[in-house]
C-alpha cells in the first residue's frame, strides 16, 4: 500500500496555478525528497499532502483513504509536520512545545499520561534538546528552535513525517544528526518521510528517491543518481554544474561549474 498518493492534483492561489496535474505515489517507509528552485511548488505540494491547502482538482489519499474525508485530528495522528518557519505567540517552554506533539492522542482537556511524558522525553533526548526543556523557546537560537520543532514532530509518533526545509537553520553537525535520526526512526517503525530541501547534496545522501519540480510539474522522479544529472539541473535550475560521485557513499555530488572559456 502507498502511504501517500496524489492523482492529477492541481493547486491554485486565486488564478495562479502553482501545482499542475501532478500525480505521485509514495510507498510506506520511503524517504522521498522534493527538490527544485524557488517557486517550483515544493512547499505547496507538502501543504496539499497535509490537507492545509485544498486542491482545485484531483485527489489526495493517505494510507488508501481520501484526505478530504479526514478531520484535522485524524490527519495529525497520521502525519507530523515540521514547517519551514514556526511562530509561537505565547511564552511556552521547550518542554511545553514538544508536549504539544501529543495533542492528537489526547481528548479534550485531557492531560498527558505516563506514556505521553515518556514520548516527549525520548523526542527531547534524540534531538539533543533535553537541556533546553525548561527554557523559553524565544530564548533559543534559530537552529536550536528548529531542533525543538523536530522534537515536537517526533513526539507525535505519527507514521508519516512531512518536513519543509528542516535543516535550513542548522549547523553541519545537527544537519547530519537530523537525517541520521530520521534514518533510525524509519528502521524502527517504517516511518514514511517526505522532505522538501534546497540542499540537493544533503537530499542525495539521505533520500531513497528524489522528485524534482519545475514550475509546479514533476520534471524528474527516481533515485538521486537518476534525478541529479547535469542536464536535469541545467534545465530546472538554469545552472551549469559538475556532478560527481561522493567518495564515500557514491551518491551524486553537485558542484557549481566554475570553468572559464
């Protein structure tokens, strides 16, 4: 069974079509990277998969069920989301923010139980944010905040995780830590992951599959080696590059072309 399936999906903001007649199936347990230049529809596609944006045409299914027939709480039990930017209006502590990941599993006015608190602590530990548990989110750096948001998604314990540029504020160490963590979670629980990334090299190292968008359409879809070719990158990003094999992983490694005449 596919974890996520989009069939002939078109998404528009007013008269502006952002995603055009897009069909995509993501199997259970796959780590699928969505890449493409600014304005290609990556974030809109992720929001459509999560039901935040409703398609003008076509359909979205989650584990074989129409997304349009699922309520927000039910979707939240199935999908944990790490948005590109998180704004918190009130002075919540890090522990409180991560505890919010348990909300889909609790009834109205129900407090966290032992299992919920254990899930929160595990999420704090694996993201290296337990040390911040009592601090206000507003006191943290951009990278630290991002790790807290990822911890909240992990605490949600959903079978699918959608991440929009999850490593954009992170240093090299924590970029690798987050992808390694996602890898461990997948092995343990058949987690399905869809990640939007501007960093094609990071995506190539860690994703099973890449979907490259151009102007709201799928331009290339396949393994990182199949998608990240010199010709594809020139056609989609309008940039000359050199593509080589990474010396340790053999995954494609994209470098800007700096040659002269």
